[in-house]
């Protein structure tokens, strides 16, 4: 060991490597640390054999343990559903109209329904259920087809204006474009505006009222309060599904509006339909 | 192949010799107190009434509660824990800047358990010389017997250590019963297994390797030391040249290796301050003992400050210890530490037993009702931190006319909140179409909750959004 090199300044042995006069000190790593490195390498190889790891042309190696995160989620969901079996049975059997909000089953329905809503309904009605033009706001106290839980559940289960369900809600309004003259349409729009706003042209509202009585009141009612049996909206309140200004109303009168909603009873379980109905009912507008 | 020196070093076994003295005694006391606290705390009972656990210190993960004697911390009050962690950090800065690696030398669990394991080792295999002999001996029946006895005792300590940990997270007597009857949760067994393994390996075999190669803290601490920091050092101006005493001009060090033999890190303190030193003080005890025997003054190895070196070499006395300890840096750390401590205690005392949080629902910001009224929705969380059910009453104060309703209560504003529980209420504030609040962008409102029986109150401020016409 005669050519063992020692650094003068530190007294530490060097590796013998020297660059521009700077020599590399040899402070040896503990050997157990090296073994730890080997152990992690072995662990790493074993891990990729045991678990899904190597990307292939389609998919990846499956791993000997047959584990997948997707499978784990499915198991957890199944476990969760099994745990909730009792509650689901109760929910399907319960009389929702008389279920008090303080009841645990009601709380369960609201939180389950919230999840159903966010996954299935929020695309049209919005994540906060505030709706949009043409998609009803579910937070207010105005309902086209009734706001008690039974009616909400019927709407959810069968949908609106869809051919796939015989019990779907179905409203009909003629397109008055070809029935009424332009001036008559303007007058009836002015009449409808006058029902909820002081900001209207009073000179033609009488004419509009007469046209309304003749053409519209059969469905919307004499006082324009609507008819929930046939889904005719209340025209005298502050809420407008398609907008309350003159051009929006004129468009509605000329062309009619035919909103649609799928029949969720075909896609969701009975418990989910009931849960989401309880959730919507508990948003503040329920009757 | 002498051009390629070995890049990896085998672990040099360390056989610390038994030592007695003031630092050893201090360390025995600290070991007894810290281990006592660790093992026994979960078994202290504390009566909190029928609906709450009666364990004095309990981290209840499932219910998001932390119990510490009379203090109960809910998950939303986690800032107390953050505050304590900041205090622990500042405390560590303070002690490190004043006394160097005093945490490492006296209170670090790695040090305490290693000390305990060495105690067991010495008790079974004998002191340093016997252990060195045994280490070098062939694997005879006697060696096997001693080693296995030692490992079994270590393992028992390790199991007790891992076992004590899980009792902080569940009712200790119940969990012990479950553990014994093999009906405890797998996580409990898993935790015990992992902590048993780490205690056994770190305390029995890794020892100083943990401090030197695994722990980042020794490297960080160097940044907190300065020339006034008291660390353990060797007065070479007094000790050198070391060796036989009768030689003319000899230093006080007789090169007896006592300081090296007692060192749990296996270093020679006479080489000066070094990264491996955990400042446990055992070399001071060992050297003082020798100095007494040869009739020399104590303190050849001592707590020293770097700033005294020049003076001491010139034969002058060092500065008083308090002058090293009390300096702007340590005073600042103490002040910051105290400030946070006082703040936490203050926050603890002004906590109310009832609380509410108000989250305005801003999706949408407001709802138009059919009669033109404007409604805002708020999610109000009511907390009853008392051990008994209470009746809470919600109310509202605002400069404008607003109505308050709670969903599903038919106009009722008083509810029962169960003991030690939280209730979420959907609260509606409504302004009639003709009221000013319906037509201005923001109206400040204050939502109150009152405990009907104690009349204790709490409030939260929020705003009401109206519909501003274009």
C-alpha cells in the first residue's frame, strides 16, 4: 500500500483521481448502504413483476397479483353498496312525502341524491342547480310540472318530451308564427310583460289581452298562472325559462319551445331516482 | 489494485464502556422520564362524561379529535398543532444555538433507545472488554446463548415500544384486550410490526449509523451554531503533548483512551469538533474521573465555546457560561417562542364551546323567486363542543329587512344539536322584491347562534347578494 495517497489538508485518503490539481477524497460510504441500494433494486424488479408496470403495445403487463386500481375502486364501491343495502331498501320503501328532513334516511337520500345530481343532472341544470336559459332553475319556487317529491320523481323517472317513455311529460304549444299577425304577436307579448312588469306599452295591452284570452288562456289560464297538469308555465311571475325580454318572448310565441329531458328511470336505479328527487326537493324550492 | 482504494466501508463495531458521572446521571434521569412518559401516557384516564373517551391523551383519527387532558382539539383547530410544531422548531433552534446538539445527545429517541439497548447488552454480555472478547470469539454455545438472550430482551423492548405507539390512537385497555385476543384491526398489528422492526434494528444494530448517515438533522444543526455555542471539546492547550506524566513538559492527557472507550459514536473527541459527535457528555464524565485519579483539575474535556479559545490559550479564564447563553440570538429565539406560546394559550382560552361557520353558496349568487323576491343560500355548520346535547337558536342581524329560514324546519329556528357533534344546516335569507337588499349588490349580515340554556353566543359575518338591474 505504498502508493496510498493522502490529502495533505484533510488527512483523508484520496481515490487517486486528480483534475487540475483537485483530488477526490475517499470518504467511503458504509457498505450496508450499498446493500440497501441492492435491496431496493431487487424490490423494484419484484414490484414490477407483482404489480402492473411495463407498458406494452396495448395496455401494460398485468402483474402476478392481478391488482388494478380500477379493480380496487370497483371493490370499494361494491363494499359501499353492500353496506348501504339496508338504507337503499328503506329508501325504496319509504313514503318520501312524509319523511321528516331530520330523519337519517332523509339525510342519506340528500347526500346520495347530491352525488347522482352532480354525475347526471349538472350537465344541463348546472352544478349548483341554478339552470340556464332553457334549463329550469331547480332552486326557486317555480315548477312547470309540480314541486312535490312525487311530481319531481315522476319528471326524473320519465323525462320530458322523449319518445322512449310512454309516461314522459309532454307539453304542446302551437307555433303562432303562422296563426297570428306580427302586430298581434307584439300585442300579446306586451300583455304578457304587463303581467309582471310596470315597464310596458299600455296602448296595446288591451288588444294583447284579448288575443291572449282567445289563443293562450286555454293552457296558460285566464290569469296566465299556468297549468302544471300540462306543463304550461306561469307567465305572471318573475321567472322566465327562456328569458323575459320582448325578443325572447316573441321567439317563444312564434316558434314555441320544446325542452327535453331524458327518462332517467331507464338509466338510474329506483333508489337513485328517489334520492335525487329528495335532493332537488331539499334545495329550497320544494313544495 | 492499490490504485483503487475501497469505496465502501464495513461498519466499525462500537463497544461503549460503562461510565459514571454527572452527565451519565442526567442521561439516566432523562431516559427514565422520557421513556416513562412515552410508555405510560396512554394509560392515564381522564373523565370527560359518558359520550367522550376517558383517555387523557388520545388521537382519535376516526372522529377527527385530539384529546389532551382538559384540552380537546377538533380538526378545524389544527392550527394549534401547527403552532406547537413551530414552537418545537424554535425551541430546537434555541437549544442548538445555545448548547449545540443537546437534543441529539440527551433526548433524541434514537439516543435514548440506543442507550437502553446498550444497557441491556452490558447487563447480559458484560462491559466493554467482555463484549470485545465475545465479538471476536467463535460461535460457541455460550456466545449463542448470550446473543439470543440479548436479542430476545431487545425484541421485547421493541414490541413494547411499537405497542405503546398504537395506544395513543385508540382506547388503551380496549386495544390491549383486542391485541391479546387477536381481534384488533390489522393496521394496529402492522404498525406494531413496523415500529418493532425499526426499534430493534435501529437501537440494536444501526445505532450511530443512523445519526451519521441517515439523519439529516445533524447537518442542519451546524448552521445554527456560532462561536458562542457551547459544545463538547478538548482543551488541547492543556492536554498536549499527551502521554506519560513524568516526562518533562507533558500535558494533562495521559492518553488512557477513556474518552474514546465510552463514546457511543466511536470517535475521539481529542480530534476536535466533528460531525459524528452527538454531545452526549459521556467523555466528560470519563475524563473527569481520570483527572480526579491523577490529581489534575477536571475539565480537560468540557463544554467549550469556540470564542473562548484564544483567551484560554493565553491563559485567561473563559467567559461565564451565562454570557455565552444570553445573547441576542438566543433572546430572539426565546422571545419568538414565547410569543407563539402566549398566542396559543390566548387562542385556547377565548375558544367558545359553541361555534358556527358560514359558507355562502355562490353557485348561483342569488335565486329569484316567482314573486320577485331574492334568496341567498348559506351552509351553516353548527358545532356543539360540549359533552351534552344543546338547543341552538339561529338568528340574524342586519341593517336591511331580511327573512331567515332553515331548510326543512317549517320556519323553526331552534334545533337540538347532539353532544360533541356538528350539524350542517341549509339556511335561506330572503329579501322581498320591494326591499332594498334585493336590489343592491351587497348587504352585510351577521348570523348568530345562541345556546338557549347558557345564552352563550357566537356569530359570523357574511354578505347578502341582491339582483342589480342593468
